[in-house]
C-alpha cells in the first residue's frame, strides 16, 4: 500500500486537565467544633456547591465521626496523579495534596482511604 500524497496528519495536544480547587474546597468544607458530629450530607452539599467540572472525580467516605474526601483527575499512568485530599473531623478540617511520591501510579496516595488515614511520609 502506498502512502497518500500530502503532509502527515497533525493533531492538537490533549487538553490540560482542570485545576483542582484547593482554596475553594478548604473554604467550603464545614468546620465542626470539638465534641460535635460530622455530617456526611453536609460535606456532600459543600462539594456540590463547588460546581466541579465533570473531569474532576469526587469520592466521599464516612468512617465513624470523620469524613474523607478525594478530588482527582485522570492521569496518564506515568506521571504523578493530580489529587486533593480532605478530612473533616471534630476540631479539624484539613485539605492537602499528597507528596509527589505518594501520587505516583500504584502508590495509593490518591485514595479516599488516604484522606481518612494518611500514609506516613515516604522514605
């Protein structure tokens, strides 16, 4: 088979993944006073109020009087995953991005379980 005449096909680069809303998430999540009760429904409503782009995956998990949150975008399988973790518990609401090593494929840093029970610092 012969190649067609003309220049080879070119394609635009893939679109940039959406920015994860660190500051917005931190501002919207509820603050529960010490001795209070964390309400998973309130956390879910706070996430809904962020009006996230469809490419941002969310996961919420309650465990006792704590609620963990994961926001992530699909990675390419080679570079560190882009994700944010949050944990709401009485007396503390925390938002963070795991270390680069923990965000590598297969390392488990970008999971709602890591939001509830953070992995120790790597190496």
